[in-house]
C-alpha cells in the first residue's frame, strides 16, 4: 500500500472513516507486521544504527540522524547515512553528490544528510550499507528503514513527534501507523520523543511498560538570527508545517502569510512565481525550511530564484539529557562488536 500523504482524519480522534477502514487496516497491519518480523537476511561488518518512526510522514528522523553523525565524527569515526531516498528516482545504490543530484534524483532528506557525511540512497538497504563500507564508513546510520527487515540493525531508535504522536492509533489506511504499535515496539530498542504536547503519551506509557528507555528532545533554531519584528511570508511542504510556523512566531517573527504544501512537495514554476510576486508586492521576505530549500534548487528558473531569495530557518536537535547520543552510540557499538565477534 503506497500511501505517503496523511489524510487529516488520521490526526483526529478515530471517527466513522477510521472505523469503516479498520477491517482493511487489520489485514494490512498483520501483513506488514509479519514482514517486519522476518529474520534479517543480511548483515554488514560495521555497527548499524537505525533512526526510524512508527508512522507515515515526518517525525524528526533526519535532524536526529544528523546529531548522531556529528557525535560519531567527534569520536573520530566515519559515519555514513543510508536512505531509501523517498521522492527520488534512483533504483540502484547511489552516493549522493551535492553538486550533481537534485531532490527529484535522490529525495530531499538525502541532500540534507549529504551536507554532513557520506550518504548513499538505495532501495536495497544491504547493498547500500555495503557501498558505505566500501567508501570507508565505519558506522551505518539509517535514516528510516525501521520496518524493513532485510538488514540487521544493532540498535533501533524510533522517533515520535510529541504533538502528533501516532494520530488516531490505527494502522494504514485507517490511520498513520505503518505496523500495529505493539508489534513495532517489540522491535524498537528505545524511543525518542521530540517536542512538547500530549500526542506521544500512549507511546511513552507502552514503551516504559515494556522496560525500554524513552529519551526526550526538542528542535531549536540552529542560529537564532534577527527574526524579531520581521514581517515574513512563510511557506513549507513538510509533514507538519504548523510546527515551522510556530517556531518562527516563537522567535518574534510576524507572519503576513503562511503557505502549506504536502510533504515532499515538488514546487512548480507557477507556485514559485506566485510566492515571489506576493513578496515583491508586499515588500516582505520569504522564509522556508531546509528541506523545502534543497527541493527548489535546480528545478527551474523560477524555483531557483525562489531558492536564492528565500531565507532558511535551519534547525537542530537539543536533547533533554545531553548524554543521550553517547549512550545510544555506546550501546550500538557494543552490540555490533558482540555480533561481529560471534560471526567469526
């Protein structure tokens, strides 16, 4: 079931539509769970850390993966990112080249990851992991792929957004879960809740009940900048544009207009021209997210002009407990060493 855009009813209390779709969701969920629970068919001789999520759509995986790569680099390691490359068209393992690839080639998130470390896009996860090792990487950080069973993972950290959580709690197509929650929690090693809000309370309770750690973090601006009192036209095509708009407001910006687009949206020339014209007429700056910014580049004359003129709000992840990243990395390395030693 290739359903990537989340309909609004997924994020409300379960109603008639969710109930009507629940029989189909039960069939889908059972099949997806059986696939997820298959024994891994491949493993690599390097630690594999998976940053995943429970649902369709964004929860904060990419900034989380970036923080772990930075921590690995600080330890003297050479991390490599492994991504499916949603929204791209590559079909074989491909190293992301920032000077050559566009979002339509490899997806938007890999372009962000490649700014930090070697990044390979591959629908075939084991083949992609092997390419990373051949490129000199000594730890594989998977951006997504939690539900994919083929590559053995040493540690799976599952990210949940505190505001949206798991929506109505149903499996696709009745809700946003990719696999029933308890079946996913059985495969998770820890959960990371990002932000503030009541949406993740069920996940927190069930994770704690299973004796697994729950870590907390929040996204913060990478650079505060001079946003206070600035009138802006904000636009975003991400899973939860409201979070982006709220961050700007929290920094003191004034939003003259907010334009929301679907997640991973491919901007047309007409849409770019409309945004540029509105900014020019009202003498205001445009502002967008990092993901939207990389998606605009190389897509056409108007999209390129929009990319050049729009401000970008960069974000990073800040953990409540600063030891979190090191604790997870330590456990990943320990498990990988035991696995590799046992295979000798």
